[in-house]
C-alpha cells in the first residue's frame, strides 16, 4: 500500500503576508477523511534530498474541503517554496491524516471548549472550532489567540465570520505582544500570569470541559500549568506542539552503560504493511534510523518526538524513549512509542508499525 498519495492543489490564497492556505483534492476511497485537529505529512525533494514536513488541517469536517495552513519560517525550504512557488494544479505528495489532537464530539452535548493558539498554532484549533460549531450545536468555544501584532494574525477574517455566524457561541480574545490594545490585559505574552488574569476577569474556567493548546513549547507549558492550578484535570488538557523550532532529533541523553559498550548491538524485528524484516542494529541508533537503514519505508516527519508520524508499538524487548511530545499516557502504557526517539536496551526488540 502506498504510504504517500498525490494530491492536486485546487486553490491557494494568502491569509497573511507570509502564510498561505492550500486547498487539496483528495484521492477517491476515503483515505483522506480526517478528524478535526489532525495534520498531513508532505514530502518533496530539494537539491536531491527528500524533505518531510507536517502541516495541520485548518478546515472543519463539514466544510467540504481539505485545507492546510503553511506559514513561512526563516530558512524553511518547504514553507518558503509553498509560499512563493506552489501553484494551482501542482501535485503534492502526502500521507493520510494523522494525529490525536481532538476529543470525541456528541451532538447532544452542552460543552464549553477553551482553545489557546500561538501564531500558526491556530490551524488545528481552527479545525476543532469549526467542527464543534457544526457538530455540537449546543456547545460554545472560547479562543485565546496570541500573536506578535495585528498583521501576523492568521485567519483573522475567518474568525470574525465565525463570531458573526455563530453569535453568542464563539468568543475570540486576541493577545498581541507588540501592538497596544484598548484593554491592557490583551497586550503582552500569554504566560501563567496572563492566564490567571484572564481566568479571574474574562473566562469562567470552572465551566470549561476541555482545553486545547497549540503553540511553542514554553507557552504551552505555562498555559497548562495555569489550567491545572485553576482546577482542570490532566485529561481535560490536550496539546499539539508545532515543530517550527524542532529541527532534527532532540539531543540524545546519556546512554545506559550496557548500551554504551563498544560494539553493543540488538537483534531487531520490525513489521510494516504485513511484512517482517529482521536485522542487527547498534544500540546508539534509534529504531526509526535502523528501520530506514535496512530498507524499511517507515513513516516519519519531524524526527523530534513532536508529530507522532513514526508511532509504532514495541511488542518485545526493552527500549528507552528520550522525548515524547505526542503520545498520551495510555498509549505509552500500551507499548506505543515514537520510534525516532527510541533506543534499544535489550538483546532483542520487536516493533510494529501496523497498529
């Protein structure tokens, strides 16, 4: 089964000066049916080297389209190309939608959702917001959206349209770092202190059922701490860390003494697409790197423990996972790992991409 599929670009438009919204025509068969908050992983060769990048779907389930938002980052080959050279009619290769940044919706529910987004972190939150509004007609959504200035607000017009269309169900609070606003509370950084002020003056945190956070890691950690301090349980807080600053794999932690021994190896067996391959691998190599080196077309994108594209299940043996920004605790307890971040500790290890 092909892991990447060709998608035709049907529309491109700017949402701000350095960000585009790309509409795509999915292939027949339903492989690209998505859940709100999921992302697509794209691949393209630049100067003969394959580059993979993940971008969140910004459309709602009932919008009748497949769209992603791509913001240009300094030095970003894919994002710069998408903003400057991509054209309608071009073809992009993408994996089917992935990701667990969502909650189960119920048409009869009366819920209050709270979203925090920083910069381009708005894309999956917008997908969730749009879907909640159509799939849970009795629920409401409060969005706190942090940006540097007014001219950096992605989807500003779309958010205003949603407020006007779903009057009384959508509340958007823009917090700007550089631009002064009429209300001082809405200027500055969204940190623990800012959240405490918002919860005491603008947001009834006791009414919130689920909170979604997507943005840079320091911002997310501060917001999550504030939410916990004000009574939300861990299972009410959902994260999506975007990987703009996550280039490459996180710095490797100290390896155990046995793994550090000269020539220490593990006999590994990997299963993917129904086929099994066995090989010997050094213990200072990740499971993903070893699979790729042994001609297994394993899925991956960020290689930083952020996107969960390389998710696999360890069925035998012991491994160490250095970084995890993507898997839930229950997934880890069930044996799932981010293979880009996992190193073998035992003489044998078996892992499976067919879950």
